[in-house]
């Protein structure tokens, strides 16, 4: 389970560090980036890596997330059952 839940996180992690972190977390079931200001399509690992265990994603208040980022992460999570984009 990985939860980033504060807008303060935007200055605590860089996009390359976030990508490296996500690349090493293939066995998670929940991924929450509520209010993460640096999250974009480039934050996610290259195609080919699947997050089969992730069933719940929360991207609420992630102002940098756009349609292509949401589509990419949805493709990486084939067992996704809950997605919060509020």
C-alpha cells in the first residue's frame, strides 16, 4: 500500500524518483496519490510492467493528471476495480 496524501508531497519527490519507486512496487494493491502535484503521464514506468495486484487507485486533487496519464495507468492495472479522480 502506498499513500501520498498531502499537497506538501509535490516538493518531496521528483518525477524520476517517483517513476523508480513505482517500478519497484509491483505487488501493491492500493496506490493513492491524493493531492500529488508532480504526478503526470511521465511518472509511470515504461510499458511492459503491469501492476496486476493494484485494485484501488486514488488520483483525487492531482492537478497534473490528464486523459493520457489516466489511460496509461489504467492499462498498467488490469485488475483495477476502484478509481477516484475527484
